[in-house]
């Protein structure tokens, strides 16, 4: 995989962003009798009171758990970890609607509850000591820990939670307001209890609100959440912003009197006194800086660099360690995105033809050193990925839409074309030209033109990192042989974000977040009424997709039907060719200067750098 940033927590993409909780889906909570109390209201609706909330299944850790299994609770504090990223930043506000926020800005604030890294979307108490909700999910109540504090010592109260929800609703990203439209009431019942009521029972809201970021109202009351911040905000997490130079570097300093340092969810974590991120122009420059000792940890995402470029005195001496760590993480749909709002790509046959120009086998052999596997599903690495022929349940779901669907949907599940790896693509070119001919295009003097208008087939591929240009060039050459001219444009990260948010592109490098299962939050990325959402990457507006998403939302409690709806969605989305699927790696590639130690157990779904600590003897040896 190729990404414009290297960050030790990238492995958790399938989990929700802390302030919205959009992609965690609905909450199927099975109570742990040792950890959960059950009572009854006057209306005889059973109420669950618990230390944890599991989106699906049961929480792994009971109410009295001392710490997560993958930490060393006695890990020493101190030292530093230096990291790197690419691009730049001009804001400290993660939630601004313009500009680019500094890396790590989303972790400045604590949330009501927090997730573990060896489970998928299971929440444990942080600001909230425990959670209450009825079995019909018509409301949820969070009980605030009286010890919770912002960094200025001000208590975190239920009033801050109410303020935060309203602030996100009124000034946050538009999809927040749309998503939580059926929250009818947010009330601080006391300084330490906040209740959310819903127009209709909604398990999705319970889990989403558990991940709510709590803002200090005395800091944000007179500020617009949509505006960038050019100075660090008042925050509440384990680290606060220290020294920085806008667009160049930022240092996060561990808060010595952090109120939640000894909670079970934080024991053995956040062990470094400082975390520093340096910004580099691109990944190649950053790699050379790493080998020169300018920073300590690097997660590699470029196969060529991993195979060829980790050479030099520090590696020869053994001062830098290289490791490949296998994982089981659901993978995002990294891809070249078609802007389906663009008339050029409205026709599915056109998108299918351009897909045939991707020669993954040649790329994997000649550029990727055989390190990658091709993406073929929006549920990659999960049981919800479509396979084989549709089941009876899938057919029952799909049959009402037969006239609106490609016939392939009712056959074998989508798999990308496999080439011979020679780079010639003769068969694929013939198939592509036949599809384009049916769609109203023809070759004239070696150029593909529209039969009616005579307009040549030309478009631009938008990239945010020059590293990916070498991967795009073979696609460009293959399209040229089909008479299609694709220009490649590399822009800075800020321009890339602005253009993709506005659908001001033809094709772009991007993708869709990983789905551990078909969650209700998928409507943010796919349903037509969320088209203004920046998460609808390809601009999809399709009534069949809408209906399938509605089925996913309605069947969160029915495992069998959820499986059928997820796989049916996967078939339809893949056979519509909204993207050209890229590839993924089932291992973390990491390189570190040998100055750290870490727990014996690594979390199942993360690298776990937040559980590492500095080994002073190793650090001293490196200095010598």
C-alpha cells in the first residue's frame, strides 16, 4: 500500500474517527454477566448498565480488568520517539472545513469511551465511567468520571458533552448533522450524567456517541469549529502540543498529571515523554533522513523502498532493525477512483474498459517485488467479501433489481482480470475497445474519440504524492495503446483534499475505508443523500446501492441477513467498477532505530507503538 503519510496507528483505519463514530455500525451487545448490571424501567424496558460496549459480540475485558493484555503495565516512562510524515500543516483544528490539520490533532482530546486494539469496535470507559441504555436502544446515558479534567484543571462535565454534540451538529462537517438528525434531545441530567434520546430506536447511535470527542466549552464557545486554528487548542488527552514550526514539525509532550493515566484503558500506554513529527517533502527524502538518524520509527508502504533502499552503515551495524509483522486487519479499498459525477465516467462500460488497462501482475513482478495481493472487495480480509455464485438469500435481495443491475452480478463474484504479466495486454485491449465501442467511442487515427461529438478521450489522474507516479505510468502507457490520453498531475496535499472534496477531478488516487463488517455507517460513504459527504469518494448515486445500504442498516441484529446484504452489496459495488482496485499487504513493514523495547504481546489489530518504551541502555549505545 502507498500512503502520503507514515503513522504508527494507520493500521486502525477500519475503526471510527474519534469525534463521529460513523463507521462502527450498529451495536450488537451481549451482556457479560460479571461486568453488566441489568435493571428495569417503569415501562418494563430492560436497561443495561455496563463498563463496556461491544459493536458486535461480547467485550473481551470484564469490569475489573487491570489493563489490556498487550501492554506492560510497569513500562518505564521517559525518552522520546521521533516520527515523520509528508506534506505540511496550517492548522491545529482536526475538525476545520478548510486547511490541513497537523498530524495527531485528532488525539488531543479524550472521548467518552475508547477502543481496545485487540478487538474490533469495542468501547471501554474513559471520560465516561460507564454507559446505560435500554435494550430497545431508544436512548443512551453516559456517567462522567468526576476525576476527568482538561489540561487547565477544569473538570470535564456533562455540560461539556452537550456543548460538544451541539457544536459538531451546528458547525462540524455536514454529514455529522445528517447522521445524527434523529437525536431529539441531549440533556445534562447532572454535572456527571448526560443523556441522548432518539426519535426511533437506534443502536448505531449508541455506539457512535460512545466515541464522542468532548471539547472544552470555555475554550470553544466563542470559536467556530469550522475554522482553522493557528495555535494549539486547550485539550485533555495524554499529550499536549509543545514546540512546533507551522508546516515543518510538531512536538507532543506527555502531560505529567494527566487525569486518566492510571485508568485500565491507559495502563502501560503513552510511555514517551515526547513525540515529535517532522514533515518532509516526500517519502524518498524522508527515508534518507531516517537512515541518517533524523527520526526513530518508520512504517514502510513502498515495496521498492523496502526491498532495495534500506541499506547503509546504520543497517550494516544493526542499529536499524527491519521487521515484517503479519496481521489480520480488514483492508481498505485503496484504488484509483472514478469521479462518477463526471459525464466521461457515467457509463459503466467505460469504467470497466479502463479497469482492463491495469496490469497488476506486471506491476507486482517488476515494481512491487511480488509483495502485494490485489484488492477485490469492499470487505477485504473478512467473511463478508462476496465469493462464488450468489446464495439463495443474496438472490432474493438482488432479484427485485435485476433490470437495474449488470448481468455479471448474478454470476460469479467479481475478481479483477489476471494478465500474463508481459505488459502487452493484447486480449485486454481488444475487450476494452469492444466495451468502448458499445459506449459510443471509436478509434480515429490512433486516438479514441466520441462517435457523436468527435471529442477525444482525455482525462487527468490526480495524485497527492510523487511516489505513486511510477505506479501510474504503466497504466498511462496501456491506456495510450487504447487511444486514451491520461495526464498525471501531482499536487500538494492541501490542494488534493480541496479538489477531491469538491469532486473537482476526473480520476484520483484514494479509496474507501476498511469495513470489518457491513455497518450502518456505510451509508455515509455510499447513500445518495450523503453525496455532499467527502467520504463518498467516487460520487456514487445509485438507487440500488441505496436500497442495499438500507437493508444493511435494517439487519444489524440479524447476522444471517447481514451477511447476505453485505455480500450482495459487494457484488453490486464491485461489478459497477466505481474504482480500479489497487492492492494490499497483509504485513506491517517497520524499521526502527534500536532504542526501544515493547510488550511480549502485540495487539491483534495494530502495531502497538503507543505501548512501546525507550530502553535507556540501547539509547546510550546508539549515542556512543
